[in-house]
């Protein structure tokens, strides 16, 4: 249901059948070579989001789910898994107090990767350059001035 409402991400290579790291790297190398042949300088910025799934903002995720038309029982289920989560830390057999968990997608959810894809589904719309993504790694490729 959710996947059918997402726009196609041809340059997103993660959590999708038939999309591999090899294809992601190949696209990037082809872009650099093509730009070189056009006498263009290519700048590449590489992002590897540490604990990317833990950085998912609940309010933003819920807004995006609603934007894609997810509502009713499906939305309620995701809200149940996302909101009012707490954690306790144990160090040397000593427990901390309960702490609210304001962001992140809980581990063990089958839809966890899909929820992350929803978060980055529009990254290329907001960045004025070519974008290649694999899971939580993002490469921004910007063509610069002629050599």
C-alpha cells in the first residue's frame, strides 16, 4: 500500500530488489566520466548517516505518511510503534531512569527500511544536483564550471 504511493526513485539503491551497491557506484563513476568528457569539474559530497534509523523525526515521518495518503488503521499502527517510547540504559548492572525516545524507527519492524525510504524520498527534489542513495548513504554529485 505505502510503496504504491511513493514516487519512483531511480537513483535510490537500498531496500529495493534489483538495486545494488554496484549499480549505485557505477552510476556515480559514469557521471564523473561523462562530466570529465564534457570538460566539467565534478564535486561529490558523500554522506553516511550514523544511526540513520535512529534519526528519523516522528513528526516529520507522520507528516510525510499523511502526505502520501497513509491514514486510518495503517497510520495508527505506525503512530503506536513510534510515539511514547522510552528506554532504560544499563551500565555495570546499574539502570538509568526512563528516558523518552523522541525520534527513530523501532528495531524489529518489518517496515523499518520502508519508513526510512519515506523520509528520504524527496531528497533529490530539495538538492540542486544529481543524487545517488544506497540505504543510509547519500552521494551528491554537482557539475561545476568548465575546465
